[in-house]
């Protein structure tokens, strides 16, 4: 992966990247003052280029200018928009794509470099992401980026935070992009084990079908019952000695969702290898909390199952007994996510008794119907907690929108046969699913957030820091939020 170094001035005569921003009522670009100003002749040349190159300074704009025999031998003018972290993130991603055939570049940052550095580093590392199994053309040549800042030592922690955040977002993308011929529940648990080894304060427990049966995880067993690859429950615990707050993260981990007996039509099924993006995000965020040594205890639960069609699959109309004893009647085996989440949440509430509970799930197609392709739906009874998470998600450059736990639909959860009906074919899909999950929050009802992230978990095109395919949605926002606790 790309090596990024902090330096106090350009050390090589090759490519120098100078930031530009919009200026004036009829926006045209102006150079952004940098900590180490370019030589006078370079600055004059860059300034003269701005109108000729028709630059506006918008974030992500890139213009290359060759200077044969000069130092630097290439100038790149890079639009950073408002110059805030998100502007620099988009700029970093655009730069990684534009400079993919160079091996080394130098980027000059403004004197007030902290937010710019964080955005630039995340943008470079996320914009250059390729999924190695499916992306043809090989790795980008760009191997080294020198970043010119006033004080490298003082900014090193920001570089490390940004690098860790991006690396773990890339891990979540890799897990989510992996084809389901490779990633069954056992494989996913093995990936978590491999990533967690070496951290002395990270503890991992993986339950297999027998333990799940012995302890009463009926939802995970029902959904996983149709597959030749049995279900798992991953429990990954980051437990620093100085923690005062305990957060449990739960992530939906359906390694492929056929819909089960209520089978999905072809177009709806083709991307269902991504149905474990919630599990990938919470695992990656927990690994990030450990890597950054955040002083907050984080336990991640990833219920993993493959929702298949077979003679041992659960049927519409079956009654499921969840962890802790609540039963649910499922009339649609395609509403499987809420069944595995219910077990994990009930387990968290009863056995782990955390302060806060957050679940992430590619739960409903209705998320995208309501909010479009980039926003997750956020549900919570707790206004402060909702606001805190929304702020962290926004600061991290991700998007979520709060939705109501509308009581109008609670009656639809009634069943004649069980405590709850898990998949009523009425009401707003994402809201009804959230209301079902709320039934498993017990004492933590007011300390819980549900994020339906079906829509933003995937991008159909490369867009700023997003690559085509899995986005790793949630890793950045969760890490920001966890960093504010403690
Ligand atoms: N995994 C799907 C939700 C989904 C859809 C994720 C599209 C990403 C993109 C989930 O298990 C599902 O099938 N939900 C059903 C629920 C319904 C049967 C109540 C849905 O959204 O149609
Ligand atoms: Mn489904
Ligand atoms: Zn699903």
C-alpha cells in the first residue's frame, strides 16, 4: 500500500502538487497558501496557469502541467474546494487516481494542516483502493507520497489515525467484495481471527452450530440451517484497562442472501454477497479501536449465516425462538437479517450489559427507496445519542439520516402464534424492521442506535473516496464516534 511521509519541504524534483480553491463571486481558482511556499518562479507559473486551465478550484479538480528540466518537473494543481477535511478527502482520492502512473509525488499543505492531512491521507488510501480479485489492470504505480507540513512530529498522530481508519475501511471493503464461493461464515470468522492475532488486549470467541444450539441462538440457527456452511457467532472484545464506557456493536453477517425459500428474483440476488457489510464494518471498527488504543471497551458481535434454499432451510410460517426466549413468526425467509440480529442483541443486553448498543445492517431494500443511494437510515429513541452519531458520521465524510420509530406500525408486529411477527408485509419496510429490532433491546431501549445501511454499503461507480463496489460504510463514522467516548 501507498507509503505516506511527512516532510518540511520538497525533497525530490519530480511532481509537486499545489492546492487551489474557488475565489471570487464568479468562481475561478486561486492558489491556497502553503506552509512551505513554492519558489517564486514556480508560484508565478502556477498563478498564470489558473485562468488558462479554466480551473474553478472545486474539490477533486486536477490539472497537470509539465516543466521539462525544471524543479519540480511537473506541477499538479489540485482543487480542494472549501479546504475542509471533506474537500481534501475528495481531492486526495482524485489525486490518487490522476497520479496512478507516477511512482512518487509531493503534496504541499496549508500551515493549518491537521484537517487537510486527515482528509488527504484518507482520500489517497481510499481512492486508490482496488479489490485484488476482481479489478483488472494491476495495482497503481503510485507508491510514495511526501506531504509537506510545518511540523511533522506534531502531525504524526493524525497521519496514523487517518492511515488506520483507511486501512480498516479497506479491510471492510475486501471482506464485502469477496465472492461468497470464498466467504462462508467459517471463512469470515477465520479472517477476524487472523486480523485480531497479535493484539494482547483483543479477545475473540467464535461459537459454532453446536454452541449456538446449546445456548439457544434460534434465529441464527434458523437462518443458517439451509446452508452446507454452518453459522457462526463472532464475539470480538477490545478491553482496554482504562475504559469507562462499554459499547456493543452488532453487525449483520449474511455471507449470501438468496432470500431462502422466499427466494429472490435474479436482479435482486446478484449482489447479495454484500449482505455481511454490517459485520465487516463493526469488526473493522473494533480492530481500529484496538489499533488506535481508544480508551473505550468495544465488544463486536457478528452473527454469520448463509441464507440458502435447501431441504433443511427454514420455512415461511416457522416459529423461531430467539436467544433469551422471545419467539417470532417469520412469514418471509428473505427477512432473515432481523432474526440473526435479534439473537445477538438479546445476548448483548442480557449477558454483556453494555452502556450503549449500536447495530449496523444491510437490512432492507426500503432504505434506498426512502433515502437514496448514499444515506443510511438511523433510528434511535435517544436524541443525544442520535445527534452524536450523526455528527461523527458526517465529520467522517459518511452520510446518515434519522428516521422515525413510528409507533403507527407497532401493531403489525403482533402474531397469533408467537410473541412477534418478524416480517409483516405492511408498513414502511425499514421502519418496521427497526421496530422489530427494538423489541430485543430490553433495558437498553433508550441506549440503542440502529443503522440500516443497505444503500450506502455499495457504490455503482467510483465517486470521490468511494471505489466501485463495497464502500466500507460505517467504519469511519464508528471510529470517529468511538474516539469521542471514554
Ligand atoms: N439483504 C436484504 C436487504 C437488501 C436489499 C440489502 C437490497 C441490500 C440491497 C434483506 O435481507 C431483505 O431481503 N429484506 C427484505 C425484507 C422483506 C422481505 C420484509 C426487503 O428489503 O425486501
Ligand atoms: Mn433477505
Ligand atoms: Zn439480507
